[in-house]
């Protein structure tokens, strides 16, 4: 039977779009499902602040009435303006191992992009950098994280067969937590703090974190991430959304804030206990019992692995040792809490500054993912 493409128009079809990923990977031990409730919010223009500057349409691939693939077509107008491109993005792409299916999906996004005046296609990318991005091309036998995409090895094979080429690569490191803070880290941290009159902030509550530093954290992220591939600045509404969504869940022992004497935030590091296994047990659902697995991983019986989510240093202080201050402050807590290793999560392969912070630790590059590009 031929492959047919169906635009997602109803809530029922959107639920099918989300659930296709769960069905395709339900027997895979390395895939980590997204939270179903989060995905409903991500794809809803009324709930996702990114729709201030993005437009999107979602498509299902069917054969003989059965769903065999899905893809989102996205235009981030803010990113296109910033990078002076006319690019349509493909995201949340999944398909069975059939080139006819993957071709039909990508042909649809290409056609949709041309109809909207676009001249190239990029992906996999989400609405913004805070969505999972990059197709896995190495590390198929490693468990994924809550912030990344897992896909089967045949995906990149299809991309190459369909004429897509590499645009950007991210690498991921697995870093061993040492038994103690390296002396060199302590020494550099002390020197930097004294020289630039910097200090690590102590927080009494998550409410204080949200009220005093919530806006500053994301303003700093906007400033630091501006030069990175495909980045579009977070809007005020997005920042407000992320503050309410994430900061109440942060364990204050796993976040470091570095400030100047004036109180200005110049560095931040945010990490979280890995929720990969908890999300697998929850099967992507909070209810009826998924919430228990997630809260257990966060607050009761933590896993031995953690995810480093954000590291941002004010450009004025980059290369001056502020990273050492972040590590010196947060590493003793990792050790006390029993963590054994850290997932770096994706770092652009040419981002030498951020990768340099791990040079003093035992580490392994265990995954690589890729954004592809094709001219229309």
C-alpha cells in the first residue's frame, strides 16, 4: 500500500501523534519517553509561548490505515531573522524502517516550507533550543536522557539516502564523579573568586531562587547562548513559563550561582538527578502512578547518575576560571549525595570552552547527534 500523509487537525490526532513514539520504542531499553502531559503543552499554541514567533503544522504518515511515521514542520521566525536564513525545521520525526515513509514525511515538510517562502530545511530541531534537538548517530546502546532524542540506527541512514547533509554535531560526555574535588579546581576557584570579587550564592528556598534569580538566570542564558547554532533568544513569556515550570523542582544543592560584589549574576550551573529510568517506568505518563517514580528519583531514592542541564558564563568572564568556581561549589554536593557519574548532555562539537571544563575529570564521549540540512 502507498504511504499517505495526513495533517493533524484534531486533539485525537494530536494524541496519536504523541503516542506513536511510545509505540515505536516501547520495547527499546535505551529510549526515554517524553512526559505525555508536557508534549500536549509543547504542541498547543495556547500553552507554548514559543508560538509568539513560531508557526507549525504536524503530520502523520499512514499505510493501510496504520500510523507508520510522524513529523512536525516548524518555522522559527526569530531564529531565521537572527541567522539571516529562510529555514523550515523538521522535528519530532519518527518512522518505521521504510525509506518510502521517511521520504514522504520529509517531502511533506519540504513542500510546506516552500509554500511558506523557505529556501532550506534543517533538523531535527524543535521550536527553540530548550526542545530536544539533533538526531543520534553514535551511542545507540546507551540510555538516553530526558533532554535528548533517542532514535534507531536506521534514521541517519535514511537521511543520507534522501540527500541530507551534516550541518552541526553535538557530542555528549559521561563524566565520572571523583572521590574529592581536585586540588587544581580548588586553587583556581579561590584565585578567581579573590581576583574578581566573586562569590557563590547561598539560597534558603526555591522561592528565593525564583524571585531573586529566576529572570537573571534566563537572561544570562540568552546572553551566553546567543552565538550557538540555531539559537533564538527566549522571550519574556517563555522565561516566565520556564521559571514556573522548572525552578520549583530544582534541588538547591544541585544549582550554583556565581555573582559579582554588586550582586550581578555572572555564572550558573544547573543539574538534576537523572530521570531516565523513572520516565521509562512511568511510560511517559504522570498518572495514575508515573508521578511516584519521578518524585522517588528526585527526592527519595536518587539514581547514581545526574544530568548537567545548563552551564552559562557571562561572556565577559569566559575563559577566566568561573567554571572552576561552579564545579568547586557543586561537586562536594554530588559526592555527598552519592552520585557516580554525570551526563553532560549535548555540547556542540566546536564549543571548546564548555568542553574544556571537563578536562580534569575521567570522561568518555559516548554519544553524538547531528542536525541535517538540505536546500529546497
